[in-house]
C-alpha cells in the first residue's frame, strides 16, 4: 500500500482553483521535495493529504484509506502555522498531544527535543521563538510514530544551525524507522541533501514527478548562440536569452547540437527553470 | 482528552470559581446583615404576612428603602448570568480555536472531532451550570429571608421572579451557550459569535415571554359585576379578563366600553348598587378572569425549559455537524 496516492484531486476556494486535477503516487520510504512557486497549491495539497482540507473533486488516500475528514493514524502533519497551544508549557503540550493519541511515545518526543539545543520544557510555548516552536511542533509530529510525515515549510523560520539540526532529525527518523516524508520548501539546496524524489506543482497541477536523479537525467541545459536555435530538439521548458547567448532548459533533449554546450542541470537550476516558465506563462 | 480540555479552559474555570466564591460571600454577608436589620426593627412578622401594620409601619418603609435595590441587584445577577456564560464561555469555545488555527492540532491527532467537541463542551458547560445553580440557590435563599418585604411579594409570575426560579435559568444558560458555540463554529469569529449570542438571546427572551403562558391551560373565575376576581389580586397570572354575556361568552371590549360609559351616569358616591344594576341590565352582569394560579408556576417553568432546552440541543447537534464539515 502506497503511503500517499492522489487521484485527480482538486480544491476550489470560491472561484479560484488552488489545486486542480492532481494525480501522483508516493512510494514507501521516499523523501519527497514538494516544490513550486508561492500560491502553487502546495499547502492545500498537504492539507488535503492530512485530512483537514476537504477536496472539491477527486481524492487522496493514505495507506489505502481516503483522507477526507480525518487524519490517518499513521500520518503526522506539520502545518504552516504550526498550530500549538501557546498557553501551555512544552511539558504540558507533550502531555496534551499525547492524550489525544492512541499510539504515542513521550520518549520519542523527549529524544527529539533533547537533540535540539535550548528547548526549556517549562517555558510556555507562546514565549518560544518561531524557530523553536517549529522544532517543538516537529517533535510532536514524531511522537505519533508516523509512517508518513507531511511537513509544510518545516525550515522556513529556522536559522542555518537550527535548519541543520532539524534536517538531521528528519534524516535520522527516515533512517531508523523508514518513514516516508513529504516536505514543501523553497530552500532547494537544503532539500537536495535530504530528498530523493521531487514533486513540482504549479498553478495547482503536477509539472514534474519522479526520483530526483532520473528527473535531472531527463533534462539538459544548453548554452549556445542566441542567433540560431533551430538545431535544438526537445521540449523547451524555459529559456533566458541575452544578446549574445541563450540558456535553454530542455526536457527529453536530443544529443547536443554543434555549437552548443550541454550539461545536466542541478536541482536548483531545474526548479528555477520551471518557476521562470510559470511566471512567464502567467504574464 | 478531558485533561487537555480542562487545561485549555483553565482561565475561564478559575474565573467561574472566583465568581462563585465572591458571589456566595456577598450573598451570605448581605443576608445576615439583612436578617439583623429585620430582627432589630421587629419586622419578623412582616416577612411572612402582608398586614395593614406592615405596609404603614415606618421601620418597614425604611427597610424597603434600604434593601429593595440590593435584592433586585441579586435578581439581576441571576437574570444576566446565562447570557454572560453564553458570551464569555460558549461563544469563544470553538471560535477561538478556529480563529487561531489551533483546531488543526486536535484534528490531526487520533481523537475524533466529535469526541474532541464533547469533551470541550462538558468541561466548559458543566462547571458553568454548577456555579449558576449554586448562585441561583443562594439568591433564592436570600430573597426568601426578605419574604414578602422583598421582590417575592409580586409572585412567581412576575418577570424577574420567573426568570430566576426553578429550571428556567439553567435552560436559558444552555440556550445562550449553544448559540455561542454554534455561531462560533459557523463564522469562525469570536466577536461575531458574541454579538450574535447577545442579540439572539435578548430577542428570544422577549419574544417567547408570553408564548409559555399561552400554551398552558388556564382556569376561569367568574364573579358578579361590582366585585373583582381574586385572581387579579393575588399572584396568579391573569391571561385575559372582561365580562360574560348570558350565554357565558366573553363580550367584545368595545361593546363593554360603550355600556360602561352609559352606566357611568347612574354612578353616585353613596353606593354602587345602581351602577351594578345598570350593568346587569345592559347584559354585563358577570365578570370573568382566565388565569394560571401561582401554584402551577412550575408547569410554566417546565414548558419554558423544554423550549429553550430543545433549541439548545438542536444548536449543539448543528455545532457537531459543522465541526465535522469543517475543512
């Protein structure tokens, strides 16, 4: 049973479609980077996977069970606004979240919080810094002993050191328990270190879905003369052209033509290429 | 789960407890000081009976001047407590979670939304009802001490007495609380929920005031003209009164007015006999009053409570439904 399967899922807010006709399957044990421009529908997609956003069309299933209306017991979700009870202390919060779960490991929470520097268990959650709150929220998510971890922008308000700590915790979780992770982020360099699968969404649709190595191998960046692009074959994703030379991102490119220089893109330039293309389409 | 709800509700519960302690202290002190003043002015007799002497006695007048406002404030506290509970405990209960997004934390754990809702409801509502009932009992105890020298002289059907007796306050509280909870879930705004609760509660309390007495069966008292029905003098609730024709049917008020006007001419200061005889000649020989005796006030309270209680149950079911639909 796959941790997450989307079947033509769509979500409309009033007249605007946040997610439209998305279908994909996330295989067990993958660490998936969910990327896309702001407003692409990443948070909506994760919310639907967690069962707190109701799809307008289609549906998602976690481990074979439809997710609408309730969170699957094997799924943990970290929302973008890190919903935590701010008037409770970290210790009380741990007890509170534990009492709302059938399967729960306080030891796991303490273990995770122990790996993080400077979390005072008797401090009110509301007095913690945004970064520490995020780390506490991740600890709570891991206390559920999930098989699928959904993280919406887990790194967004962390300083570089905390980011490193947090990524290490996620990686340890994957290594120890074989947890499948789907995380959305704009920090592509960080994602590259931990993720092995990419799901690129834009305008509510899936643009790229696959293992990062394969996806990168399928794309080429060609740099060549601005004057003549006729010899280039393949699906053009995006291009930046100056007076002298063109830089093209191509999918399923044919062998590099004469006069052009071809390289395999890295994750960052691949995602940048797609984001640029979407911005131009919208213009 | 109950622990979570209790911990989240702790500030309100502490406030309720403080209200209970302060309220009870104030009532106990006021009552004992009032009791002293009754015994020292030798008014003990006047507490149970309304005699001629009690209504003209100077110390009775002083007592009323001193205590009637305080006793009415005690009544007002119980009149307003239900809507305050609705506003400050019912309305924010779910609205605040939805507003701040903290419902997501609960919704993504394994506890079901219905169980989450029920545990929050129980933890918020039960202590509020306990405090309400305790304060209601204390105020009743205080008012009873003043007896007929206090507001109770007006009988159980008088608006302020009715609103603080029997199960009515509990039913009002349930209703106000349920409106707050429901509107809070639907609008996801605490302030909106509070305003709607205040509005809905006030409107309904005014609108339903005579509905209760209209659905109850009344008793009819008939006396000859010139006398007034006892029901209009004691604490019974008079629904309608007027004159009866020979067939025993009530006469239309405009016809009564014309006949009474015509007979006014025969009225002399010496006696009413001729006036009454004139009324009898004009077919106004008998007066009637349809009333509900004070001893049946408990039935009116049950009707009242079942209306508000049923509305509260509907609203709470609606709250559960809206929370399940919440996304």
